[in-house]
C-alpha cells in the first residue's frame, strides 16, 4: 500500500497576527494553507494544536485537523502525477471541507484510515457468538472490496472521505471486470444483488460508527436505492432424481460417493447446506417403516429459527442415511458444490442447455450459455423438495412443515416457480379427461 503523506502545522505572521498554517514541502514546491485560527501563546501543544488551557480546545482542534486532512488528501491525490500547487490546493480545501463534528478528534500521528475502523467493526462482529457464517462471509467480502478499492485508486480513504461521491466511486469500481487482473482479492463486475449486499454491510458499518460516537452519517441520503433482481431458478425434477439413483453405482472415491449420496438424500429433505452438514443421530426419531427427521433450522437466530419435520420412509433414503451413521462429513459449501459439478459433468447428468442471465448495476444484462449442471448447488435440493412436493399435490401447510417456513409469504417464491409446472400438469390432466 502506498505510504500516506502528511503535512505539519506551523505558525506564521500574517498582517501582524500569528496564524496556524498547514505546511508541506515536496521537490522544492511548498504549500502554506492558512487555517484562519490564531496562535495563542501558552495555549498551544508542540504540534501547534490548542491545549486544554484554551476554551473548547477539542472542537477548535477538530476544525484545524479537518483542514489538514483535506490538504493531506490533496497532497496524496496529486503526488506522483504533478507538482503540488498552492492555489489548486486552496480550491480543493474550499470544495471538500467538511464539518469537523463529523470526524473524530485525534492527533495526526494517530489518524486512522477507513479500513482500520472497519477492522474494529469486523472484530466486534466476530465476537458475537450467534452470528451466522454467511454473515461473516459478507463482512469479509466487503473488507476485500474496500482493500481492492483503495489499491485500485492508490489512495487510503478516511472518515472525512465518506460521502455520496465516494460511494458512487465504489459502485463504479464494482463494475470493473477484475477476473483476469492479478493482485486483487475481489473479482469485480458485481451483479446487482451482490452489490446490494456489499452496500448493506457498508451502511451497517457507518451506523456502527455512529453508535460508538466515532462519526455520524446520514445513511439514508448517502446510499442509492438498489432493488434486488429476480434470479432464474433451477430445480431437480423427479425424472432427474431417478437418473441420479441409476448413476449412483458408477461413482468412485469415498468423498465423491458421500457428496453424491448426500445430494440424493437432500433432494428428499431440502435442507440448507449448514443444516445438511450438521445432521446427527439425535435429529432422527424412529417411526414405523423409517424415521422422522426433526431439524431445528437457523438455531443461532431466534428471529428466524424454525423446525423442519420430514418423514423418511423411502428405502433408499433410509439406506443412505444409515450408511453414513446419520451424519455427512462434508467439506465447505463451495468445495461440495464443485465436487457435484464435476460428477454431474462426468456422468452426463443435468446436460440441459440453459441461459443464465446476470443483471449488473448499470442495467447491463450479461448472458452465459451454460449447462444445467453448472448452476445446480446444494440449495437446488431445497427448491427441488418444495417444488416436487407442490407438484405432487401436497398442500402448502404440509410443505411448510417439511421446509420449516413460518409463513406462506416466504414460501410464495417457490409457489410462483412451481405454478408454471403445475399449470402444465393441469393442462395435461384436462386433455386427458377430454379424451375419455
């Protein structure tokens, strides 16, 4: 990371009065920016800030330091590109000056960057024993984005930089394709829904700064409104599940067999990855001809906690769960999905061509011609269980008991997706009745 250059505070005479100036020299070019704050004998620190003998010294120092920060921002903006210029710097200060109560009062030697404050916020989140892994992943992703953003602009950002312009710059940066550019953690070219997640974390961070009385921001004005976009939903049909079962004996390798079997099992149960990977024998209650899977979902969150109750009476599903002693020792969600994709491709499963559409923030829609196996994931099992149950004439209350949904509104997205298939089924039924 480029070293951040800082100015000093010096005292100079101006028309018979002594004022505090922001001073900086580079390559024989000098800046002397008058803060308009007067020097007070016996009331100054060695760094030319006011000491405690001066009334309201912290507030006054905040205004002085604010000017110095903007000067330093100017210095680092032009450094390496062109010589510093007194008049240009004065215009920059006038244009970019903020109200000092917005930023913390610190000595310049201890000035913290935006990333340092974010690290404090992130550490506080990590200490929360009830936080979900997916939330920590989102916080880490924003940290990566902020790091790359500063690297790309060759600039360290500070709290005084946070405004609508900065956020718009950040949004524009997310639309740069970094997938083939070395040296960056994030890959850029964010889809609209992913960008919304990043900005939501940024907003939460700024609110946290206010709660800690570090800095206060009007997040309602700073952030643009970004609507979530709908995604093309894929699910595993009953015929495709039969193909999976017919292919089961061809799978080689212990982990490959585990991943493949657990996927077949999950098409019946519709668990999220976190719940699938944490199954234990205590989750299964013996019933005539099988088991009743009773799984507490999202148990780390009282708000979203629910219970899924799924009868396990299919002989193959019983065989699979007993084979692994009621627990699937899966690797990470990403590795699990990658393993499935390789197996599906190798054994010619889910080879239906599809067009995946991804909407980006500027309204651009990118289309990729893929095969269905490229987009099937663990969560596809959840869609599959719910959709197949609805198509097999289960009523919504029965489906909600199995899926763990608390209300019909949450289930509605699956109902909407299943409606197309249910309509086809109803048409076929009507045609069949007419032929009789």
